[in-house]
């Protein structure tokens, strides 16, 4: 599957744009289509193409979904679906629209101003709350 030409239909979803790419997976902004004709934006995480054939990565994604669906916390995005399409496993997660903290950090660096300590403390507190809940 070539994701270079988006939007692209992917099962019940339409991939709109790539949000991120990591070591194991790619994350896309996708539109979920309901039988009622309604739609909503979600984050769709799929195993990176170079690992699509490796069962170890399939098991890791299934385990991630198994754990994530049990979590209900305001600082943890919800997982809605686990599936397979065109030979690739994927997770469908809550899309949280907001600013990217790394862009804030880059903007501070570019302007040669320190990253706001109160923002760093707030983010650290919220991440710690999510981790405490998850563990």
C-alpha cells in the first residue's frame, strides 16, 4: 500500500495525512465513516511497512490494544478499534487536536527564549498523572 498519494481509502477509514512516523509504526489523521453517513476524525496507527510481515510486531500491536482499551483517563487517548486491512495491522485511536509541544520548544529555541518553566511543570505533572493511573 502506497500512502504517498493521500487521501486514500483504508477499509472503513480514509487516510487524510501522515501525522508521525516512528520506529515501529506510522500514525495518520483518518476519517472514520459510519453507516449513518456521519464521519469523525481519528488517529490511525499502523505497523510500518518494513515490519508488516513480522508476526512479532503484530503481537506487540495486539498487546498494546489489549492494554490500552482498559484505560480510561483524561490524559490518555482512547483506543476504539484494532484491525487488519491489506495485510497491515492498525489501531484506531482518539484524535486529539492540539499544539505540538516540540514545535513550542523549537519556537522558544528559535527566539532564544527559555522554555516556560510553568508549562514544563504542568506537562510533567499531567504526564505523571497518566503514568500513575496506567501503572
